[in-house]
């Protein structure tokens, strides 16, 4: 299929907001060698929640393309524990970056959200038009509302000002640069760390949160980065686009997959006092397939390469 390039990053100044995070650093890796000037600012240099600071920085650096990969992120417990941080920080970051981009003539912007924007019990797999058709999952409704607002912000600037700004909604991500802090992280890095440490310590079992019955879909962050650049260059639609792998796995089976990669032969204790969250959030990836993109890595390969990275770094 021939894929039309809508906007080439070649020769452009490209700002990766959130470049130090797992997603931002993967996008920087993906852009390397694409003949563009990558602009970055650490959170110490630029607090994206500060509207004047963002307007001043963007006016000075004049990016032509922007990846909004900066966000306050975390796993189910962090989301459930810090609702104000997850709602306020993410609203301010996206509002400031999108508005400053418009003010300074940014030609193309990609906003990144999350699959938790969909209703808790949306029909599976979840299509883009399931958005706002039902109640959200309570543990992360704060983050979800912020990300839904981001989609609407992008659409409002497209509608009112003709901005060629787009949105993508990735599923649960994992890979190099992930957060391995056991309290704030997502499930895959948390289990990898627990299993690794239990193996080294010769511990007989590890604790798994919840019942282990929910299903989750996992996309390697380098596949997401590839999808983000693909969309930046080829997509200019009003609707947001799901980015996933199109299949999911039960948490209880994920534990076994990671234990096999890590080489842990102990047992698993499921702690029902911890939240399960939404029972399933498999995304329909038909729109991305139609656009000409699909994920390359399978979960076992991705977990194995991430574990190699983890051992080297930790
Ligand atoms: O990855 P996770 O924290 O976030 O949890 P969500 C996924 C599932 O894994 C839940 C279970 O059912 C957890 O109970 N789980 C088992 C664990 N053991 C663990 C563990 O040791 N740590 C963690 N963290 N989970 C997030 C949203 O939801 O998805 C975010 O809260 C974001 O806002 C992210 O949208 C993509 O997948 O439930």
C-alpha cells in the first residue's frame, strides 16, 4: 500500500516534550538519524505546568513539530492514591504545550494519551468511538479525564484554528527506561523486579497484586515510538488513533511468562487487598492497520530484551 507523507520531520526542529521518560526517550531514539534537529528541555529547565515558562521557551526555540510525550504517569496504585496530581499535572502539561504550540506556529503536533480513556466495561476490543460512552475505571479516572481533555484540546485547535494536530492512544507500555519503583510502577516492570530480586535472594514466592484475572495488552515502547513517528508523518485526521498489538494476556499468565524469562521457579501469592482495576482494556487496532502500521515485537521477545536492559542498568 502506498502511504502518503503528510509532514516529513526531515530538516525540521522537533521538540520531544518529556524526552527523559520511557516514551520520550524511545521517540528520541527513533528520530535519531532522521535528519531533524531534536529539541529537548529537562523538567529542571522547564516546568511544563508553568504556562509563562512554556510560552517563553517555545517562542525562543520555535519547534516546527512537537511530540507531547510528557505526562505524570504511574500504575494503578499511584493513580488511585494521587488523584489531584494525576489530574492537575496532566491537564496543565497538555494545555500549556498545545496552546504554546499554536501561539508559535508549530506545524504538526502529536498528543499521546492512554487506553484508560475508555469506559471500564467498554465492549472489547475497544474501538475509538467507544470514547465517552460509559463510566470510567475509578482507579484511574483522574488520568483518563486529563487525557480525554487532551484529545478534545487537540480537536478544538484543529477545528477553531486549523492546526494540524493529532492524538494517539497507546495501550499499556513497557521497555527500556520504564519505572521500576514497586509502589508507583505499572505491572510489567514491577513483576520483573520482584521476580528478579526473588531469584537472586532464593525467595520461595513473590506477591502479585489483585486476583491475577484481569487481562492487559502490552506494547513495547520502541514499537510505540515507531508508531508515533509514523503518525506524525502520515496522519492528519480529527479522530484519535489506538496504538496497540491487538492481543492481551491474563495477569496470572503474564507472571508466568516473566518468571520463565527471569528464571524464577517459585510460586505466586495473589494479594486480593490490592485493586484489579478494569477487567480488560484490549484496543481495536484496525485503524492503524488501515493506515499501514502494526507492532513488530511479540511479548516474550520484548520482555526478554527489557530484562537484559534491566539487568545491565540495575
Ligand atoms: O499496570 P497496572 O498498575 O495499571 O496494573 P492498569 C495492571 C494490573 O496488574 C492490575 C495487576 O490488575 C494490577 O492489580 N498487578 C499485579 C500489579 N501485580 C502488580 C504489581 O506488582 N504492580 C502493579 N502496578 N500492578 C494503568 C492506569 O492501569 O494503566 C494508568 O492506572 C495508565 O493511568 C496505565 O493508563 C496504562 O493497567 O490497571
